[in-house]
C-alpha cells in the first residue's frame, strides 16, 4: 500500500531542522506502518519525501529543542552534533533478515553529546510502540561489572535512587535478568538488589502514545522525563 504525500508538506531538501518542533506529521505513523508492509528499496524511494517531511525533519526538530531544554536545566545530555538521529537504514550484513529499512525512527542524546561516554536518553518513535528511555543499555562487560559492583557496594545509596525513580512512576529494568548471579557476585545473592545485579541493562522507560507524538509540547515531556530519570544516571556516573 502506498502512502500519498499530503499537500503543503515541508521541503524535502532540508538536512537540518528549519524551525521549532511542530509535532510529527499526520503521515508519520501511517508511513511507518506502510513501510512495515513494503520494506523494499523501490517503495521507499517513491515515498522518501514523506519520510523526510513527516518523520526525519520533525525528529531533528524535536532533538534540537530537547537539547536546549536539557542545557537550560543543567542536565549534561546532548545530541551528537553530526548525527543527531539514527539512520533509517538497517545493517543487514550479518542478519538473516534482509529488510533494508527500520520500521521506527529514533535518537539518543549522550553525556556532553559524546557517544563514547556511557549513559543516555533515548527517543523511540514507532506506531503503537513509542517510548522514552534513559540509563545504560547493554554496556560492555567491564562497564557492566563496574555498575553491578556499585549497586553491590552501596545498597543504601542505590535504594535512594530506586525510591526517587519510583516516586516518579519509573521502574528500573529492561529485558530479562540473568537466571543466576553473575560471576564474582555470588556473595550478593541475598542482597535486596540481587535481581538488579543480574540485569544486563540499567534503564528506566516511559511509553508515549501516538497522540503524544503530535503534541507541540512533546519536547518538554521528554525533558521532564530526563530530569526524573537523572538520579539513575548520576549514581552510575559517580562510579565511572
């Protein structure tokens, strides 16, 4: 099924946002739904202008405004200067699924805008599955060990973080934890945070509705979430 481009959409030649965030276009989610059913290069090429106008440009505008809002609040998260949003193209070199395109769009803001510095804010846009997330997603083994050790060594301090998150309706966890305590942490099997020590990621998230994506105040929603999740980042930043 093709998606028809609505009249009066923004120019497709812009690689950087030309104005403030005005909400994702009315064709953004229909485009992503249709892409799921037509995940092929010819179809995408024929509808690329819709992707640029309705998905990519609004996401770039959103990230710019979120970055400004975070800076104003002194939260040291920022978009990467050169590549503020993720590419729509999938890396299919080692995948059995040869579909060339992702069926979602997203962006991550990193500490000082530096991808090499752990701890991030993630924005995910997908029909019926959009969300915000913040924390440390699948860190490499040395960092994961350091984060686990921080929880094990300071359960009281980490407990304060968990309470602060819960007070804002945020629950720590993403994905299934290990079935057993990781090597080197067997002695903490009775810790009140034994399950947390078994986590592979340390992340909090909040869903976004399809309607949220069209709201002009979405940037403030994202900034508020980042502020509420900040205790988690600060606790682990103090360890690394």
